[in-house]
C-alpha cells in the first residue's frame, strides 16, 4: 500500500507540473477564455473517447450517475473559464498564487463530504498559505480583478475535486473525465448558441493557436485530468489540493523564463511562494508519519 501511495504521489507531482504549464498555454493562446475552454473540452473528450474505445471499456452508466457527471462537468467548465480569464486580466503568477487557497477550502469542505473530523494541522497549514497569499496580494493589489476571478475558479475547483473523489470509488477515471468534458462542451455550446458565437470566425485561428490548443487538450487535459482523478483512489482530496499548491511554483518559474515581462514579480511575491512550498512539504511529511493516506 505504501508503494502505491508513493507512486500516486509522484504521479500527482508530474500532473501538477503539467498543470503549471497549462497556465502558460492559457496565456499564449490568443482567443477568448470561453472559446478556449470549449476547444479544450471538445478535443479532450474526443481523445478520451478514442482511448476508452481502444481499451475496450464500457461507456454505459446509469442515468443517476450521468446526472452527477453532468453537474461536475458544468463546474469544471466554469472553473476553467474563470481560470483563463483571470490569467488574461492579470498574470499567470498572480492567478496561480491565488490557487494556493485551494487547500484551505478543502480542509474545511472535505470533512463535510466524507464525514470525517477536521484535522487541526490541515486548517493550520491552510492559514499559513493564506498568510503567504496575503503577502503576495499586499504588493500586487493592482491585479485585484484577476485575484477575484482566480478565487472563484479555485472554489469551483475544490468542489469538483471533492465530488470526483467520491465518484472514482465506483467508476473508471477515463470514463468519468469523458462524460464530464462532454457535459462541459454541451453547456458552453448552448450558451454560445444563445449568444450567436458559432460564426465562421469562431473556427478561424492561427496555426500557432491550433497547435497550442491540441497540446492543451491532449497532454494537459485528457491525460493530466484523468490521471489526477485516478490518484484519488490512493490519496485524499485534501492531499491532492495541497500538492496542487505546487502548481503556482512550477507555473511561476515557467512563466518567468517563457513569457518574462509582466510575469517578473516583486521580492515579497517570491517570499510568499516559498512559504507555500514549505507548507506543502510539511504536510507531506506529517501525512507520511501519521500514515493517514
């Protein structure tokens, strides 16, 4: 069991690194946030459909389960729309730093979803992360709009992570992800139909945008999202959310070298990021010795 946990934890870190790169792609792709999410979920659903079919897995689920997948798919779509919009109105670094609040929200909500007691050190670590975020916000207040959008995104992210943590017990992760992405595409498509967004210009993009979207949909979505659902068979949603706090670190470093410019933050910003990293490491150490996962 410990080997399985270690393997899942290492896999999770790879996934989080990929998610850090996702933010970079979101900044580099030059289309509206809701358009970007539609393309991301559309192609990811196609990739997963091919994978599920090739593996000989069944798409069959009950209507009750399908309703749950559909609701989670809506949360995921909204989460990504707010996420990419936050990046576009602020920076990759600011958006990802706000995502560090995910662990704090998870520490409060996970006990409600799973019927376990609140662990004091989870809340404590969450408060430390808030302090680190406060340091960041104090010096980067000009990006408050992006921070609010990112905050909404991470709350939605915690909710769908907790729900998937329950769904994974009885369903294949690739099938779960397929239906959730398909639901997201349907919801956004309905919105676009009312808005009249499906025009010829909607499908006209530069070659660079097409390449980046396909990378985003395949590696950063179809693979990474499905793998993140799978690791929850071994790791708690709280641990998943807290480890995800390394996403800002990976993303900020990548943004600094790939994008540069406005991604170069103040000294206080990086101090806050270090506080977040140390908190994640301490959580991993405590959980290792308590053997709670």
